[in-house]
């Protein structure tokens, strides 16, 4: 009976290993995007730092975050075989 119960649990999983792997990859992409967006400030509030408007923070980081969300969405919507 215990062996039969284990096979029922493994057959009832909603996602496959690929779905979980893609979800993890998407989550890592989102975290990397937020790390790319951080920084560029100044310790002295009276000094302006142009680095806050760099290509990495304004363009690349949001694209990486959106791509990560897209990968997570794809991983959720991908049908198991």
C-alpha cells in the first residue's frame, strides 16, 4: 500500500522538472536585473552623480527583469508531456 501511495504522489505533480528549472532560471534573471539596477548613488546628497543614468541601470536592467518574468511565465504555462 505504501508503494502504491508513492506512485500516486509522483504522478500527481503539476509541473515537470523542466518547468521548475525554467522557473529557477527566470527567478535568477530577475534577481540579476535588480542587482544591475542598484548603485549609482552618492554618499553626499549635495553632489550629483551621472552614473545613475547609465545604460545598465536605465535600459539593460529592466530588460533583464522583464525577460526573467517572461521565462517564469513560460515555465508556468508550458504543458507537461
